[in-house]
C-alpha cells in the first residue's frame, strides 16, 4: 500500500512537473527583428499576425520553436544609433541609403548562395522577387563600387516620391517648380535627404548638363551644387511652403493644400481618404516630375552575427506571394515580391467598378514588374479605369516609361553629411 501510494505520489508529482514544463516550453531560438511601426500585418478581427504565422510555420518546417522579438523603430537614424550603442539584432529593414552605410562600415553579412536557389521549395524570395527589383538590386552597387545590393539586401517594400495634387494642377506638377509656385498652399518633406533631392530636381531641371548621367545629377553633392540647392530651398521656404513629415496629412486630406510632396504609399492613403471623406468631391492625382524622381526601397539585411538560418527563413516567409499580399493590404505600400497572388490582388483591386462606361476603361501594362520579358505579355496587362493612370495604381506601379527616370539616392559619407546638415540648419532657420 505504501509502495502504491509512493508511486502515485511520484506519478502525480511527475505529471505536475511535466505540465509545468509544457506550460513554459523552452524556445529553441529567438529572432530579433527591427523594422518600422505598422510595417507588417499585425493581425486583426481574430486573425493571426504575420509574426505568429511565421513562428508556427517555422516550427512545422524545422521542428524547432522560434520566438520573434519585433522591435519598432521611428526612422533610419534611430536604427543606426541603436546599433552603434550596442543593440543586437538579427534582421533589420532599413532604407536603401542606410543599407549602403551599414555595408560600408562592415556591419552586414551577405546572404548565402543557397538563399538564391529558386529550386528550393521554401526559397520564396528567389521564386517571387519582381524581375524589376531583382535587376535593380543586381545592378546597384554599394559604396565600394564592387558589392551588389542583392548580395546584402532582400527587397521588402519599394516606391517613389512625387506630388499629390488637386487635379487642376496635375499638368503643372510635371515640373519640380510646382512646390515654390504654390507657396503656402504646398508642402514639402521636413528632412534633409528628401528636400535636397527635390532641390536637385529643381536645379537640374533648369540647368542642362550633358556631361552627367541622370543618376550623377540626382546624387550631386559637390560644394557648388549644394550651395545652389541651398539657395533654391531657401526661396522655397520663403515662399511659404510648409515643411512637414506626417503632421499635415489630415489637412491635406481635407483639401487645405493644392500640392504636397509625398512618398507613394502615403500618397495612396491620402487619395483614398480624401475621396472617401468627401464622397468623391475631392480627388487628388499623383504626379512624378518629368525630369526625374526618387526610387526608394526598404530591404531585409542581416547583421554580422545574425542567426542566418532563421533570419533567411523569416525573409522567405514574408516573401511568399500570399503573404506579400497580406502585408500590402495591411500597410498600403508596394512589396518587392511579385507572383500570381500579387497579380490577382492588384488586378482585383484596380478592376473597373460595375457600371463604368467603356470609354472610361483602359488597360495598364505591369509586365515589367511581374515578368522578365521585355515585351508586353497579355497575362500582365490588367483592366482598370482611366483615372487610375494618374491615381493610386500609378502611385503603386509607375508605368514603364516613368520607371526609367527613377533614381536611387545614395547615402552621404561623413564629409557630405556634415555639409548637408549645415545646409539644413540654414534652411530651417529661414522665416
């Protein structure tokens, strides 16, 4: 009897211990990811977040449990400061210029060759990355002039900068000068990089120089050019233009401004909201200046001491076409991933509404984004409404002609950055 009782007690204790252990199951690996706020599907209405679904998927694939610590940061500079202060991350999602900066300081590691093997079933990035993005990443060079962007970064989201304008001013907005021309009825970006790029556009639009490529012009940081841009931006500020980040968004939606220099994802949001709230009375266009504009991207990079296997698994998971659709729908920006699910989503999103007259319908060629073919393919030509040629669809996917004049702005080294900050301080003090 005593023996029985003893065994029962042992069994009870063991069961309790096992239950306790089960309730606090040890995580096999922790993945630290740093990105921007609301930049991934966070789940709503009882649905799992992208992070939760990745953790489940990873365990199914590997038999190992993973916990993702997703750290939200405000901007690239905050991210950089965190790193320099010793914060440890496996994956980061910085913008193009910060990727270049981190690589130049030897803080990143290359993606393994196996990551790019599209024959591997779970290598969703290699299978689905847009040919347009892949080409840009393969051709793009880091500051050393040798290393490719694609060796260190996997594209996540991309877009352009341009003008959100009331329809009456759309033609005028083909010129960078539209900002200064509208003075207090216009907004620009309250940061040195975006504003300097705008200033370069205004400078070279009015000063022909056949000795430089378009990329060289829009990355010109010589002392003389920077001084000229300072004069231009000073005049812009004096005209009454409001320099803002996100704080003017509501006023733009309400129609207070005629012209607003915006990132394409925010442009889509503004156009959607303005139309909805005004019940169709206020419609904005999205215009990219004819001379040139900015092509920006955010990409996943691995730190030197990153856990490569789980980090690349995360990048692949969010690069699955269905998951790219989820993120696109949630945050409103355009993924670097193509694939059938993304094509179906875009075709459905921008299909003509029921009752649209035939003369108001048109087609839009997305071949460059979804296919490596240089010629148009029927599969990638979607039906839409004519107004989308200069509205949300154009903001998310600029047409083939426009994409040729989009330029990536490189990062400033220390000497240039010091001059740029001095320029910005001078402009900020202008009344």
